[in-house]
C-alpha cells in the first residue's frame, strides 16, 4: 500500500473505533448531556481594565514548602494570622508576616502521600464561624468544625457518606457559616470525586447548595444541578447566599428570606473565567477569584465542547477507558504507582499546562456590579483560587501553586465601610 492509502485506512479505523466508543450502550456518562452556550466574557474595560497587572509582581511565600493553599482565612482574634488548607490534607496556620507556618489540623487518617486523597482528604473551603471555630469543607471527608485557636479539637458535622435527598456528596467545596449557627455549603459534584473533576466539568451538572442545621443535625438541599458549585458567601443581612457556578462562568443568588425565599437567580454572569472561592474585601464587597481565565475575543475549546455534547461524551468515555485498567489493578494489588496514575487521568490539574498565563481577582458589590479587578499576565503567578486582603496585603491561594502569593495593595481612595459616617 502507498502511504496515502495507509493514512486513509488509519483515519477510517480511528473513526470506527471512536464511533464504537461513542455509541456502545451502558458506559458513563449516565445522564443525558445538553448543549449550552455560556454568556461571553465581559470586555477588559472599565472595572475590568487590567491596569498595571499588579498581581504579576506578587511575591512567593513558602515556595516549594507547600502545595495548593486552596482557600485562605484570617484569624478572627489576630489579623496577623492566616489559615490555609493544603494539598495532602493539612490545615496550616501562617504567622510572622508570612515567614512561619505550623500544621494545626489534619482531618484524614492513615494518609500515605498526597496522591492518597481518599484517606488524606483535601480541605477546599475554610471559614470561621461566629464562635471562632474554623468550619472546613474537606472535599473527600465532609464538613468539620476545628477548634484551631485553642484545643485543636476536630468535630465531624456532615459525614462523607451522608445520604442527602437520595445522593452522596462526592466533593464538599465551599462553606458559609451563618450567625444563626446554620452552615451553607456547596457540593461540587454528586457524580465524580475531586480528582475526577473533569467528569463534572464535561458531564451533566450535579452540584448542590445545601444548608446544615446543627440543632437538628439535618441537611437540606436548596438548589440542585449546579454546574460545578464552588465558593459561597452569605449576604451582610444573611437574607441570601451568593455562590459560584464555575462552568457557567457566573455567580448565583439563593434567597433565604423575603418574598423570593427558596428561589435562585443569576447574580453576576459573563465572568472572564471560572469563579472559585468568594471572600469579603475590607470594604465588605465580594472578592471573586477566577482560577482559570477565558480571554475575551479568543477561541475557547471548552465553550466549543459545551455546545457539542457528543464531543464531551466521547472525551468522558475515553478518560474512563484510560483510567479503567489502573483502577482495576489498584483494586486487587496495593501498587501506589497505579493508584497515582489512575487518580490523575480525570484530574483538573491536567488542564494547567494549557490554561492561559493569566489570572484575575474581581471585586463586585452586593448588587452584582463589578467595581474593581486586579490582573496577572505572568505564567508563574496565576491559577489563583482565593483572595484575602488584610493589613494592606492581598494574599492569593491556589489549588495548584507550590507557594502562597502576596502583593502589597496600592493605597485605595475608597473609604472603608466601617469608617463611613
Ligand atoms: C513583611 O514582609 C515584607 C516583605 O515581604 C516587608 O516589606 C514588610 O515590611 C514586612 N512587614 C513587617 C510588619 O515586618
Ligand atoms: C498610603 O497611605 C498611607 C497612610 O494611610 C501613607 O502613609 C502613605 O504615604 C500612602 N502611600 C502612597 C504611595 O500614597
């Protein structure tokens, strides 16, 4: 055969194999995938102007000593002390102006390395409650209360296997503890665990907004079918919650009280990236960390896939097929190497090399209007998942970086809320 014929045969065979993979019944995904077109990203102008790319000048703290400080929180009793949840399952305390750290809690037991996620756990959301306890959403292990300022005592509030309205959470992600003791939290997926998050990204939306009542020990589902639910914040009056729907590039608003109680509406859409954690700015606004960015006017392969369900289905099936032998081997033999590979096949970290060298922290007010933003155009200062401004510095967490980023904030002309007359 000449090479043109060989190529033709190869292409035909590839199509036949892909066609079989696509159409053979009984394989995941098990829900029908619908096409959708996300709102295009807002232009980088006005409050979204990149200005001087401030974040590209951030310093790296603890470089090489930590991995994935995903979510950040400031101590309610000492603003010089920060907390972060790490890849590997530890919750650390950061002090000494960003020079020292100490592990205060590790929720997972019998953890044999950061790849052993089911045992190690992965804290994704940490916020202090009104009594000074740290409420932790650990992706794999559930919702916890940690007395990290005093005894170090750890209490499990929502069990990892709790069946809530017929389903088990596979990824616990964001927490918002209320003044009344209730804890609002997001479940990113009820289909895929965190290390298979690409399945939730490409599959049918299965995320949830849930409220936990400590008095009755009950969980109530408030909203379902969210496409990768993530960060969450209670409004100042605690009459609604705002939460991130990553792969619709928007924030949603769920009404707790008032005439719209029990309903959800769009709070802010067209974000130029996937919203991760939500945090409060010193002025009381919402800081939205866009962990990955979609640049206005550029072709986005992900958006193309959202519009073409058959392509998503094919990719999901191919990933399952690649993963299957590694999972089977690890089921019968204790080969950490195989489990390690198996745990990476559907992991979000696979996307890191192809994501744009860009990062944005957006500030929005409680009307859902963008009022400011800070950008980075640096390839090694990006993937920011949480922003906390304290003592004149912005600290930037990340699920992937091997450091905690920090940048001195320029003087603001805005008057802090608590100084308003
Ligand atoms: C904290 O560290 C930064 C350098 O990273 C330094 O510029 C600043 O002066 C330090 N602040 C205090 C209070 O020591
Ligand atoms: C920033 O504000 C502080 C006081 O709030 C002042 O001492 C300092 O000079 C200001 N820096 C600039 C660059 O304006």
